[in-house]
C-alpha cells in the first residue's frame, strides 16, 4: 500500500468513527481528503510525492526507542505519525518540488512520542534532507529544556546503525551535533543563554512544549533567520498548558483551531495543524474518550494504566488536577497561581454578532492612567435592561514607543490599532487629551450617555479637573481593598454566571488574562499590579467602572458593604 492510500484510509476511518478522535482531529483528516480531491489544480498547485513521504518515514524506523517499555526496539511509526509526517514531507509544489508546509503545530497529551517525533525531524533536516550546511535549532526558554530534545537526538543517532556503520557520520562537540558530510549542525537555543539570532540561517526550528514559553521571543529569533532558505521548517509540538495568555494558546492554538474549522475563513496552505484533545462535553473519567488526547499512549495497556493512576491522583489531590487536565487530557485551563479571571468564563461571554444597541444607553467609564510612556486605558460598562452588563475598552499608547512595546510585550499592538481597540498618540508620551477626545467622540458618534467616570487618582488630578470642566461627573476610586474587593469579586462572578457581554476585544481580553490578585487575611482581594507580568490597564480601568456600575446592582450594595466593615485596613 502507498503512503498516500494509507493516509486516505486512515482519514476515512477517523471520519467514520472507527478511530476515536476529537473534533479537530476529524477536521484535520477532512482537510487532507479535501486536498487530495483538489491536488495539482490551479487553485491548489501541490501534489503528493510518495517518495519524499516514504523517505522520512523510513528514516524514523532507523532509530530506537530510548525510554519506556519499548526501549531498545526500532521505532515503528504509529498511524498518526504516518498521517502527520506523511503530510509534512509528502506535499510539494507541482512546479518547483519545494515542500508545501513550512510550519507544523501538533498539540497532544504527554507521553505520545512528542520528543521522539521532534528528534527524528531534527536529525532528518540536518542529515538526510540534502541541504548543505543546514542549521537546526531547538528553542526553549531555558537551556535545560532545549537540551531534552537535543539529548534525544543524540541518543537516537548513537543507537542507529545507519549513522554509525561502517563509520560514524557525525561528531558531537561543545553541545553541537555536526553531520560530517554536509557540515550541518543541530544545537539547542535558549533565551537564558543570551542568544540573539544574529548570523543564524536556520533550516529547521524545533519548539518543544511551547505552552511553557511566556513570549514568542525564541520562535521569533528562529523564524527571522529563515528568509534565505528555500524550504525552511518550523515544528511546534506541545501539550496544553495553564496559561491562556502565552503565545502557544493565544496565537498558535487559536489560529490552528480556526484553520482546521471548516466553518471559519482562515486559510493557509503552508501551515499544518493537528490537535488531539478531549472535546468540551467529554467526561475526563470516561476511558473510552482518552484516546482523543492520547492517540498513541491510550492504545496500550501500560498507557491506560498510567492515565488511570494520574486521574486517581488528581481526584484525590485537587492540586494535581491542573496537570492531569493540561498534560494528559490536553485541555487548556487558566489555573495559574493567583490568576484573577476564569478565562474560559470570560471567553464564553464574548459575542461577535448581535451586540446590544447602546445608543442612548447610560454607561459608567473607568480610567487607569499609567505612566505616560506606557499603555493607558479607558473602559466602559453598560447596565442593560435584562440584568446583563456590556463591557468594552480602548487603549492609548505613544507612537514613539509603540515599536519598542511591540518587541518587549510580544503582542500584536499593530493589529489592535487596525481593529480599533488601540489609539496611537503623537510623541513619546501619552497625551491625555486623546482620552478626553475619545470619550466625547463615543458620546457624539454612538450616542452613549456617560453617567460617571471612575478614576484612579494617581497621576490623574489634572485630567479629572479638565473632565469636570467639560461637564463630566468624576468619581475618585480609592485603590484599596475597602473600595475594590467586592466589585472585583462581583465582576468575576458576573462573568462566571454569563451576565457579562463583551465584543471579543483582544486588548481587554489580554489584560484580563494578565491580571493577578492579592488577598488579605479576611479574603478581600484586589488586582496586584506589581505581580502582573504584563500590562493590565484595561482590566483595572474596567474594575474602576464596575465600582460605580455595581452600586446600581440589586445584588451588591457597596455602601452597606463598606459601612459593615467588610474589609481590612
């Protein structure tokens, strides 16, 4: 049987339910079948090269398992590995013969041959692809993490007859594996080693456990050096994680999910995606569903027993549940230490269509004036007649520091400007007149009726005086638990109860994901700006607005709360 026919049969088995698979796995197989149907046509100038796909899969079989119950046995590629890497190496342009896919994203549960797969890709790109002086970099935030995959490559090639007999075809020195014939290298690349990417010419970038990367810095360093290569390859293989604001979730997982979804408009013929996870309505205790997130591990009795032990531990020790969900069931959860908002609940409150008509509606504004060189925000909250609250936000950033902030914060401020969520102000500092003008414009153009503006008095005295002169009611929001604790809790509870509506504003969502809390002995909370690793200004501004908006909520009497002494000094 040809590799292509095997992949077609595999895909049909997935679609027919003969192979247990999650929705995104099913979509990936349907995408492949669609590609086969349009192969070589004008709108899809790619063909499947049987020999190229077979060549890589043969390469995998020349290495041995280095750990686990199969240690010492030659790798026999699992059907899902054949499907994934048959796609990656089999599709080429019909005219140039250059490979189609330049980016690969595979998200799968722990112990499903992630590092093994990455290792065979790394050695193939350096030693078998045929590129002269190929450079393969394994990217991680810490050198120890980068060396996990590097050590797997080293162990694989040391145990391979193909690369050692009759003579050794590589050498290892100073943390670098070099292929003698082509002068190609494989080396770890870590942020903590001070690597900048200057002079790099990567053929292949490997990112293992991308969920642990707080920024895309290492990814960007590798990708930026690939311009001179005719067919570079970036491979990301990861489990899910507990941080929804990291680039693995915020950028790659979200894009890959939309790319696979046939109902979405995202198209990218150069990006391969496979996601193996439990579906939203699956019971984590239902063993028949475990193969969705563990397409290799859950097919073996030792794998099922391993997952059973992990589940038992998670049920008995709640602190272990986060790891079970993310690493074994491959479910993204926002359970980081002291994280403020349940980001799944926040996401569920997002509405893209059917937004409420706000013309003539009263709203409460909140202002958080940061340092003038940073992000400053105005947020708005509308109590609606049905007991719901609509919230939105807008940011302001000085144009002269905009590009520097793009580099340091690693978020797409430029895209947020285009989408109307962020305004660049002239000069090197935020001109607060832009905020005044924006508020007036919203009133005039959208018919909003701004009842009050709550503001953090820090750095805001002159601004408040100017706004009062313009006729606005300015309310000073003291930044302490006695004022902020109950409204901060209440905003979060409204999100969990689906009583909030927001417009999927990425700037506000990013800020919510960044926010962490501090708590006192009486369990009063407030956002902790000093402990938040990224900017939280739109979220802080929204809480300032909610302090005032919540006073009209029958379920929250802030004055009674304060007078009753429900706070600590």
